[in-house]
C-alpha cells in the first residue's frame, strides 16, 4: 500500500521568505504526483502535476520537483505572501486513485 | 461555472438514516472519483468510475456504501444505516482521462456529513 508522508506537518514563516514543503512516498511505481492547496472548509485546488517521466514543473512562484527513484517531491513557493496561508497536500497517482499525505499547514505572517 | 459541483454542501443526519450525496463533474470528463476526508487527514480513496461503470470500488469501507453513475455524468454516493464514524467531508473529483493528457483530477468543494 502506498504511504505518503509530508514534513513538516505545520510551519509559520514571515512574509517574503521562501517556503519549502517536502513529500515522500514508499512505492516509486507512480503515474504522476500532484500538489494541491486546501483552504479551511474548502475543497482542493490543483497547483501542479508532475508526470512520472518529468523532474519538475513550474507555475509562477511555485516550483515542484520529483525524484521518483528516491520517492521524494518538494514544493517551493518563492517570496511567500499572507495569501499563501493554507494546507498543501501532496498526492501520488497509482492505479485509479490518488494517495494523499496529511498535508503541510502553512501560515505566512505579515 | 465549469467546475465540479457537489450537493448538499452540508448534511446533518441521525444515526441509522440513509443519505445520498451528489456530484456533478466537469462536462466531458469521463473519469469520476469519490474520496473521504476526516479531520486532520488527507483524502482517502473510495471509488472510481470510468464512464458508467465502477472500475475500482476497493476503497469503499463496507457494504453500507454504494455509488452509481447511470448516465456517465452525475454520480450519487449512497450511505445506508449511517454511523457516527461516517462523519467526514466527502469529496468528488473528475478528470478527462484521455490518452496523452496529464490526467489532472479536479475536485469539488465537498459535502460535509455529520451523523449525530
């Protein structure tokens, strides 16, 4: 069974600092990895998807890397803003389903 | 709005009652997924539809849970004899699932189910 771990569980950073969120998974046989954002009481917003053959994806201030062989992904958020405060979820796609971590809860302090 | 929609947004029921949760996927998306998210946890897979058929229902916790997608679009998740442990947010997602596409899953806002 695929196990996904996200470290740290929670973190607070001052506005303007770069954020680094880590995700690890136990089974490297994945189709893709997706990073989501979840605001309190809301659904999930897809941020980035990295195919298993890719090493990274970028969108604006966000950059996600994937090292499939070591079972790791990192989400970088440059120059954090208070509006980046949310929970960030990492999910790996196996057969027919996404396996999620518990999330990184981020607070950006103005 | 072209996103995934779910109704109701909140549902409060009593233990032992029957509930139905509805999901309207993005138009043209052939794949539909149900997940369940408990407080402080990531979503857990329940069931996956490809078209009208349940291609993978191995995540359903027991036979009180059932889902249908009769016309390959809207899906309904049905829970019989609800228990307090069923309380959670039920999330629906859809994807295009076409060959050569990234197959991003797009999520709805969820239905918060509370069983008293």
